[in-house]
C-alpha cells in the first residue's frame, strides 16, 4: 500500500490518519511542534485534540520535514486555512508528479481572497495542479473517530477524485465525487460563517424558528455567493452545502457555533478565542467573505451582520433588529 503523509496533527488530521492506518496504509503525521509530535508519538494518541483514539502501529508522528514526502503517494494538508500557504511552500520542493494532494481545511485566504486550492496552485508553481483534490463535507473528527456513519465529498478532476474516493471509503465513511471544486470550497468556507450566527441564536435563547430561518436564508446567501464565482447551484443542496451547514450550525462539536453562542451570551470575541485550543475558521473567513461580497456587489445580509458583530463591535441585539427590519421582498429573486 502507498504511503500517506498527513500534514497537521489537529483533530481532523488525526482522525483521517487513524482511519487510513486502520485500512492498512502506512501513515506519517507531521506537526510543526517537536515537543507535541514526540508526545503524541510516545503516547500513541492525540490527547489534546482527539483523546481516547488509539493509534495503530502503522501510524507514526514526526516534526521533521526533511524528506517528509519521500515515497508518499498521498499528501493530506490539514492545517488552518491561513497557514496553508506557508506549509505548502515548505514542501513544494518535495512534490512529485504521481502524488495526490488533498486539502481538508475549510476557509478563504484573508490576504488574497483566494480559495485554498488556488493557494496550493500558487505555491506549487504550475506543477501538478490536476492532482489537487478537496475533501469536504459534514464531518466532525470526534464522530469519525468513533466510527459514526459519515458521508463526504472528494472534489477535483475525476481521475484524481476517484483515487481519493477509493483511498478513504470504508463501510462507515462513504465518499462521493463532485467536480465542482469552486462550489465545494465556497460551501465549506461559508458554512463556518453562518455557524457563528447559529451560535448567536443559541446564546440569545432563540428557538427552532430562528435557527431554521437562519439556515435557510444562509443557504440562499451561500448559493448566491458561489454562483457569482462560477459554482454549480446544485452543489449547495448537497453534502458540502446544506449538509455541512446543518451539522456545523447545530452540533455541540462545532467550534464556530460555540464562538457564536458565547457572543450571544454577551462575551467578548478575544476572550472566547483565548480560551480555545482549536481554530474557529469562521472568524477570519467572515472578513474574507465580507470583502469579496462588497467587491462583487453580492447581497449577504446575514454574513454582513456577523461581520459587524465581530469587527465593528456592534451589539448582537442591534444587528438582529436590523436584519429583521430590512425592506420586505420576495423569497426568490
């Protein structure tokens, strides 16, 4: 079996590394922090991010990037979206023609407004672009690690996506193919923004009516945004659109929903983020999406409201009142 390298030892990278090791693949997981990598390797589990998930013998952890990708057939990038460019640059010299390059992070690069596959293409300098596949969908690491039945999407060129489908698919982890990379990436990014809003609803004690309205109108914003940049509208009714939106906006595992919930309770953003040891991608993505929407004249009132709470210090009560008091209009326009 071909060697798999997982770059990033967070909860999702760890869950995928364990899944593939259990299928029999030799897996190496890399983390920037030498002390952390050595600790995980010695304890044979990632107690910080995925406690209780024991490592198979064929899963090893390192912080050494020298020859990291040697003999690898698959390279999985599982680092925060804003760190992807730096990491891709560091390993670009080790990329070879026959490697399948898989990104599992969800977001938009703030400094450029680019999707993450575009960031990878930048750093790989025109080489092996067709080998980039996005793996995305309604998936919590904690549940995948417990063997909860899960469905996900591999997005890229069909030949390469098929290889990723076969790599990951198990009896409990079902992989679909979608060639709409633009829609899959934007769905993954925007659902994190909307999860912040869903959390605010929970924190303020709103009910099911409010959550249903936010998810439905949020999906409309997601579709409007994606289609503006060439996405297939059908993608947003699929696993990486509606599916990921549902799970992220309703789950106790969702970091972004948690941040929103604490904001809804009246806490400050800086305080909330300082006590978290995992990244809530939506906080940065909201800013990137807001800027892109303004430049492209896309109406996104929910994302704009969340942006104003996060970056302009507006009170949650004020932005909710403004959202509900906008000019009346048709549902579909």
